[in-house]
């Protein structure tokens, strides 16, 4: 059911790789809610070709941009305003990649070139997007910028590798930039901390399948799906959350506030 929450709003949505991507669901929902937007992804992701189907379905244009390149991001914000006919109201940063994770390198033996690459792609890219947008004055007052993150930024998950430190940086950028952008332009910046979700990035993490089930059993409401995450992002892009900024917002079925559930205790044969 749609509520026209984004009627007349213009956006930029990064990170839709295939129909499992969280960003893909956000694009579908934003379209249902009346927004117009540009889709963007790394040029290499474009070659996989699936994004065209989403663009067609949502009436969106695609602008390739490597999120580590300030030039690409400048082009993205400049062209998006031309295509959409004005300043931007919402931006989704849905970009994550760690070479150390991909190559299965243990956290304690991190390759630092890979670490820096992961930091650049997954965290500094957020700063770059915000900085370019602010310099170009490309976002309307009360506009909303959201990045996706994971709870390993607060607590240690043995398998999450350098992405834990990278997500901590991402969340800090939301707070720090959110302050300056809020004071100067009334632009809001938040991160959404999502449950484990079966996507290409999520499934790249070793042991993820088992952990997905654990998190599900540890959440009073169960794991939040990509589609539900998209619903939440839409509320943050809407005018109904105008005073929410500089927050890390958990979207995890209650997982982050739960010590243990009876489902988990039962698995250990403990009567609860
Ligand atoms: P996904 O694999 O569908 O999306 C990741 C996207 O990042 C892809 O579209 C990829 O092309 C893009 N990307 C990688 N390098 C890039 C670059 N240099 N420039 C531009 N784009 C680039 O996976 P998912 O899960 O939808 O990931 C989206 C976000 O959600 C990520 O930040 C991820 O860490 C976060 N997240 C995912 C969770 C999960 O369990 N899947 C849980 C919590 C947060």
C-alpha cells in the first residue's frame, strides 16, 4: 500500500545490484511513493546489466559513478539535478565492500591496502557524497541522506572483519557531517542499522547463513527483510521524520536490545 509519502521529491539511489539488493527495494518503494530519482552504481556493476530492468520499471535514469571518485560523484549530483529538474530531496548510500572479507583474510592479519580500499568504498564515499552535495548546494532544506550499516560497529562479531571498523567510521561520518549540514542547510543525515539480509554483499561474509538464523532467533520480531528496510528508509526520506538527524537507527526486529531469547536458550537445552 502506498501513501504518496515522497510525492514530488527527487532522489539519488546508489547500490542496487540485483533484485536482492536493499537499494533495489528502496527504489521500488520510492517509485510507489511518488518520487522521481536517478539510480547509480559503480561502472563495473553496470556491466552485469540487471540495473536496466529496475530503471525501466521505475522510470529512472542511470548515472554510473565509482563512489570513491569525487569527480564521478560531482558528475552524479550535477547531472541528477539536470535530469530531475531541481535540487535533490533524498539520497541513499547503500554501498559496501571489503577486499579482506572477499579474500577471507583474518581480521588480525589484515592487508592494509585492502583495508584502505574497503574504508574508501564503504565509508569515505559517504563523506565524499555529502561533501560534494554541500559544495554544489544540491540538496533541498529538510532533505534526507541515509546510509546503511550493521551492528558490528558497536559490538564485536567474530566474522565481520574490517567492515566493523569501516561501519563505525560510516556512522561517525553521519553524526559529524549531520551536525554541519544541519546547522548550515537543514539537511538530515542518518544511518540505518539493518538485520542480516540475504544479498550479494551479505552472503559474501563467511558463515553468514548460519548467523542469519541465529540473529533471527535472537530477535523478538525476527530479522527485518530488505523490503521492510526499504519501508523504513522511505519514512526517513519523508517529511514525517523532519527532526530526525545524526542518528544510528536500528532496524532489526529488536535484536540490538535483546540479551537472550527463549528460542536460543532452548537450543542449549536450557528451560526458560
Ligand atoms: P549489495 O551487494 O546488493 O549492494 C552493495 C552495493 O555496493 C552493490 O550494488 C555494489 O555494486 C556497490 N558498490 C561496491 N563498490 C562500489 C563502488 N566503488 N562505487 C559504487 N558502488 C559500489 O548488498 P546489500 O546487502 O544490499 O548492501 C547494501 C548496504 O547495506 C551495504 O552498505 C551493506 O554493508 C549494508 N548492510 C547489509 C546487510 C546485509 O546483511 N546484507 C546488513 C546491514 C547493512
